[in-house]
């Protein structure tokens, strides 16, 4: 039970940081191309985690991981998936025309990975409690009221990369579940090194980004790099050690709720009755998704 609590807390902190990152990504999308943005943030994340690994190695009582080879393999595979997911997401955010609520719409479309993970779990023949499926549907319903309460009458070109972004994030979550016993910091550092190299090469080939534009977006890039990537994604790997992927995806979908909250605090966006109703549905879905885990824990204790 203690490990489960650690997992819940790690994932909740992750989603809190990711919610703030939506504001940073939207702010930077006006001046910095997608590949350049993700190359910059991933470079900062790699450097931050490399320093952490170096400091950790100086202490003899550190937690030791014997599966370095597994951590390297997991980092490379996760890095490839994350490269696709983060760049598709940034493409979508930056491609919306003026007047469209880009953060809310992109948050909803990205959050569809909740259902995709639940379906993926069923395909690989892992047992999923019916209440988890119900909570996933309830979660998406809440996301609709939170982000798209005005309707989804128009399909924008930017919706397409965000849909495939959700698929990539679903794959990413399932990959992390396969490498649950790897060194989370080493694995995270390697994955962002992969994203840095691939994004930088892609930026050089396909984009024209000046140093001035990167400097002007320094604070959004720094937040996205150190907090959203370096810290939050590492906490995600740690959290998924103790939480099943279907339930973990629902907890992480809270990023849309936090994105709306930070939009209200930082950007002055106000939540109406429909948005508050949607937020409530999301929280209820998260509570419901944890019932099977709690019941299984109680049965284990009784036995």
C-alpha cells in the first residue's frame, strides 16, 4: 500500500507540472518552431538529469540498480516514442489559428490516450476491471465539458497530429510499463538525449530557428525542460512502477484539469459551470479507477 501511495503521489505531481507546461508550450509556440522547442527543452532535461546522476554516484549509500542494460534499452525505446509524441503535440498546439482555444482543445485530444491505453491493455490480454473502462469513459466526458463545452463543430488540420500524438503517448505509457524495474533517472536521461538529437537534426533539416527566438522563449523552454521533462517524466517512470498503466493514464489525464487551473491563474481564463462540472467528473473517474487496486490490496492483506 505504501508503494501504491508513492506511485499516486509521483503521478499527481507529474500531472501538476504538465498542466503548467501547457501554458509554457502555448507561449513558446508563437516564436519557436516545434522541433527547435523540443530539442531545447530536451537538452536542458538531459543536462539536468546528467548532473543528478553524477551527484548520486558520489554517495556510497545511493540506491543501486543492477539492470543498467535494461535501463539503456528502455531509455532508447522510450526516447523514440517520446520524440514522436512530443513533437506531434507541439505541432498541433502551434498550428491552431487565432481565436481557437488551442490549449483546451489540444488537452482534450491528447487526453484520449486514456481510452487508448485501456484498449491496448485489453488487446495484450491483461485483465482490466470493468470499472476502469467506465472511469476512462467518464474521464473523457469530463474532458469534453472542461475543454470543449462549446462543441466540436469544426475539425482543424491541427487536430490530426494531436490525435496521433495521443496514440504515441499511449504507446509510451505501455513501454514504460515493460521497463518498470529499470533505473528511472538513467532511463529518463537517455530518453531525453535521444529526443534532443532527433529533434535537433530535424530542426536543422526542416526549420529555420534563430538564436534570438530561443532566447526570447527562454523561460517557457526552461520550465518545459527542467520541470516538465527532467522532473515530471522521471516521476512518471517512478510512479508507473507501482500503478497499472490503465489506471496511471487516468491519473495523468489530470494535466488537463491543472492546465485549465493555471490558465485561470496565469492567463486570467475563467471556468464556467460546464468546466467545473467537467473537472468534477475527472476527479470522480480517478477515484473510481483506484477501487480495484484498493480491493486487491485489501484481499492480499486478509490472505
